[in-house]
C-alpha cells in the first residue's frame, strides 16, 4: 500500500518557515513583502482561490491587497491597473487570477506584468529562465511538486519521470524541473499513442490532464511514485484528482491524495515566490 504524501502538512511547514523569514525581512527593512491579486468578474472558483491566497498572505505576515474589478472591465483598464502596481515599490508580486473574461487577452495581461513581479512565473522571461535553470521564480504548482518530492526524500536523479499533460502552467515547466533534477523525462499528451506503455515505465509519474480518475491502476508500474495534480468533480459530486486513487494506491510506493496533496503546496509556493521577489527588490538576492 502506498505512502500518502500529506501536502497539507508539508504546506503548513513551508508557510511556518516563510512566516519566520518574513518576520526577519520585515524587521530588517521596515516593510513587509507585498502581494496584490487582481480578480476580474465573479467566477465562484476564482473567488475561493483569491480568498485563500489573501488568508495565506495574512498568516505569514505579508501586506496583501485584492483588487476586484467588474466582469465588463476592458483590457485597457486592467492594463492600467497593472501599470500602476508595477510602479509601486510596496508591491513585490502581482497576480491576475485566471481565467479572464473573453474581452481581455490573457497573453497581453501576462506580458504586462513585469518579470520581476511575476510571482506566477508566467511571463516569457521567467519561462525562459526556467529553461536555462537560472530562475528566481517558478510556476507554483510544479514548484510545489518538487518541494513534496524533496520533503519525502524521493530522489529524482536517474529516474524515469513521465509527465502526463503539456500545459504551460504545469506540464511543460514540471518536465523542465524534473530534468534540472537529472530525471529522464517523457512528456505525454492527448496525441500520445499507447499512453499506458509510457506511464508504466515511470518511476515518478505526474498527472495533470484535468480529467477525473483518468489514470488507472493498470497504467502504473509497481512501486511508482504518483503525483496527482488534478482537481475535478466526480460523477458523485465529490472532489477527485486525475488519478483513480482506489486502483492506483495499492500499486504505488507513494501517492498524493486529492484533496490534500498538491493543492495546498501551490499557495505555499506563491508565498515563497513573493518573499523571493521582496528580497530581490531589496537587493538581498540576485535579480
């Protein structure tokens, strides 16, 4: 039976460390790291995410602000808000909650956030830095996965790592981080032929496809580490991941549950990125 990786507990430990380091930073500089989150419209899931982010910021001692804009906000108006925040020295991180209304181009918004305040690490410059391995900020979910692996002392070097999903937010950066850790990485996606032949080779399997219980036990090698990035509603209305937990857990050596696995780590790594940004702007770390 697999060891369950307790992301909730690990995230709590990360937040406690960040709180200590934030107190030291604030005492040394006379101000706290600042994160501003912009939300456009009233998408219920986005509202929940933003509330959780604000609560986490307050917990660790950040100066946090939420700017809520109406659904009909124009792209020009949103870009003006971003420009104002970019010029504000008290703001170290700018996050625009996705998805955005259809009249606003996501690419234009992500490009407008300065790379050194891009705590989601979606800006093209930060994406390029991830490729070269010379980064300050990492996309929060892949960074959270790597933190889980480190905490659990799961060695990546030399392992067969398979990432199912190729999104810019999770799949692609996840593959690069595993590669930087000296894993041998395969990226699979919707056009991959005979997907199971790839997933059954994996020592470390990361699944991020957004399909409830997509990965089943017959697709997993005995003793694999299985990381479930998915967050879905099953037919019963309950939260579930991309992994069919019941059939995969008996074969895996370690597995993340949903909820309580990768999810809590995402906000924890957002906090880490914001603290890093504050240090960069204060001259405490390299740009």
